[in-house]
């Protein structure tokens, strides 16, 4: 049987595909290779997968309903879906909200329709796992962020589309009994990471001798989760389709984070040591809307999925910086 994996050329998608292939799965990856960040990085990620016979790739926009349903019809052995493709990024959602509408809302509906079509086949749809985000916690201030908290006040359109994706999945789980899990990722980092995220930006600036901006004198803490730990959680979710969940429908939502917030200056110190250079820092006041500390309550994820992240930033950041040096030949 096969797994349909979206966002195969993306950061988390590529790592998840790799792990699934390594355990002997057949993976059909799709991605549109959009230019939100350098498509050459996406091509390079794909190249790491394409050596495997069990991996096939189709360049496809998953908001194209006919194309995705045709792919599912052509591949009757697909019995599970891992939906990691999306228009990511909080800030960019202020610039191009319609990209989020098509990828994150229409795209989510198309993947749910694909699962619905699979439910009519003998193999059915055994598991639908999709990416949500800690951004759904929006204006919440109570730490740690817990799945029991309300999430109806997003502070970005990106967060709104991720919350909408969860609500949409709930309706299809209720209507068509599709076993579904939404995973709220908290800042993921590691080799092949995204150039629009702080580990990459800080590393690049420190290596190039450029100034980094640090707010509130660095008196902030954040949750960073190493990509291998995230992939372990994604695959545990895929292997643990819920029988029941919210209001009886087989749908659950979990936090996938590290519940050990790291002070920002400690994190910068680890990057400095890995780069072998000191950061030039421009300290700025706290920005409106900035939160001093965010981290995840992962009790339910640990209990139901056995999720227990093990990688500290002292281990993970040097692995990222080593990849960065190799990739950029610096
Ligand atoms: N990386 C993080 O820290 C983080 C945090 C919270 C949530 N997430 C979510 O996790 C998922 C994976 O994130 P990532 O960091 O790997 O992002 P990414 O941008 O590296 O990967 C997403 C991939 O989806 C593809 N894509 C976007 N729209 C598409 C479309 N319409 N059709 C086909 N392909 C499309 C992109 O080309 C990209 O390769 C996303 O849903 C993201 O919102 C990530």
C-alpha cells in the first residue's frame, strides 16, 4: 500500500518522506515547488528522495481538485494521507492572503475530498494526518499552550487558515468517518530548514557578519523542536488513527512541540558557538503583540502517541549549522 504525502519538497515533508521510505513504505509525493522561498532548496531536498525506488513524485498544485482526485484514482493502493504542504509563514500572510486561501483552505478541502474518495474503496482511508500550527493559539496568554484552550482568536490570517483546517477536518471526520489527526507544530528546526525562520536567518547573518535584531533585551523564551522529533510524532499519528475523538467523530488535534522553553540569548549563544563567530546584536524594545514565552503542553501527545522529544538545541543546532555550511559551501 502507499502513502500520499503533500509538501514532499518542503522541510518537514522531505524529512517525513525519508523516514517513511526508510521503514519500507511506498510514498507518492506531491508539491508545486512554489517560490515562497528559493525553489532550488526544494529541488535539492527532492533530490535526496529521488534515489529511492519506492518514491514517486508528481509536481502538482493540490488546490487543483481534478488533478488530485485523478492521482488518487490512478493509484488505488493509496490508503493513507500525510498532508504537510501549505502556504507557511505568519508575516507573508499579511502580504499575500489569497495564497493562504488557495493552499490552506481549498487545498485542505481537496485533500479531504481525496480521503473521502478513498473511503469508497476496499482499502479505505486508514489515516489522514495534516499539519496545523501553534499559531492557532493566537491571543492566548496562558502557558503552556494546551489543546484544551480556546483557539478562536487567531492573530494572523495564517493562524486563521490553520484553525479553519482543523474545523474542516472535524466536519469530514463526522460526515465520512475519516480517521484524522491535526498536529499543531511549534517552531521546527534542523538540517534542510526553512530560510524564512529564525535558526536559518540568525545563522546566515552571524556567518556573514551582519547585525541581528533581538527584542526586549533577549528576555524571551521559545519552544524549538528538532525535525527528527517532529517526524517521529507525525509517523506516530499516522500509525495511531483515532477511533473516536471530538463529539464522537474520529478526529483529534495534538500539540507537537518541546515543552522546554529556551531563553533567546541561550539559543543565540548555541548558534554562535556552532558558527564559531560572535553575533552582532541590535537590541530593540518589545514589539507590540510579542509574547515573552511560548511553549507546548504535550501531555496528551505523550499519552496517546508516545511522543517524547529528545533532541536539545545543544545537539540540534550544531547539526543544522553543519548542514548550512555544507549546503552553502561556507
Ligand atoms: N516549520 C515549522 O516550524 C512549522 C510550524 C508550524 C506549522 N508548520 C506547518 O507544517 C507544514 C510543513 O511546513 P514546512 O516548514 O515543511 O514548510 P515548507 O514551506 O518548507 O513546505 C511546504 C511545501 O508545500 C508546498 N506547497 C504550498 N502550497 C502548495 C500547493 N497549493 N500545492 C502543492 N504544494 C504546495 C510548498 O512548495 C512547500 O514545498 C505546513 O503545513 C506548515 O504550515 C510548520
